[in-house]
C-alpha cells in the first residue's frame, strides 16, 4: 500500500517521493508486465512508459475510487496492451488448430501448485487465450471491459476465456476430473 503522503508529495513534484513511489511499486509493476511480455527489454520499456504515465497523471488518482495499486494496475495493463497491439500485432483470437499440448505439471493436489507453476503454464499458453485469461482471471476485468480494450465482441472474450481455462486445466493438471478452486 502506498502512503498518501508519498502520493501528495509526488503531486507536488518531489523527486524523493517519486523515487519512494517507484521503489515501492516496481515489484508489483514488474509482476504485471512480465505476465504480458516475455522479453526483458520490452518489459523495461513498458515499465518505464508506465511510470512516466503514473508520474504525469498522479494528480488524477482518486482514493475514493479504489486503491493506488488498482489505479496503477490499470495504467500498466493498458500500456502492455497498447504495446502488444502496436509492436507485436498478436492475433487476439487463437484457433483450436494452433494449439500444441504441453504438459507442465503432474500434480493432483492444487494446494501444492506454486506461482511458478502457474506462470510457467501461462508462458506456454497461446497468446489469444493468455491475454483474455490474464485480463479476466488475474487482473479482474469483466468481458465488457475486455471487449472494449481488445476491440472484440463480449462473446469472443467469453469463448477465448473458456478455451484458456480448458487449455490451462489440460496442460497444468494431469487429472482432468478435478476442478480447481473456481479457476476451471
């Protein structure tokens, strides 16, 4: 949680406050960016662009509308999506024919799945599925918001999410009969 005094000092242009805000938020920002972009140089660029936008717009942050991390996450996710659209031109839809099966973890006990297991599985997920999955499951956007951000229909978002969940279930867990805590 970012201290209100730090935010207030950032608004006033205090460099120490900027540094403090950056240092406290960089791990969170990196965790978001690394899910969307695998390349380290791309990650650094997006993190830099995100913080430029944060410092430029910190005066617009309204704590009555949510936490600072929620506000920051929206900026970072939007920067990632803009970068993907602009530079990667990744297909937002993944056809069933493009999928290659990959066994990531053999584990019947979901409690033993680690963050590393899930991130490894995400790195192998087809891009169209991965983006919708991360936006919905990890970053909490609904299908209406996803459809606007990605310029797709709500039904397409729902379909890609359903396919992503099936892909994750098939590739993360050997025992396909189990259902994992609402993820699948």
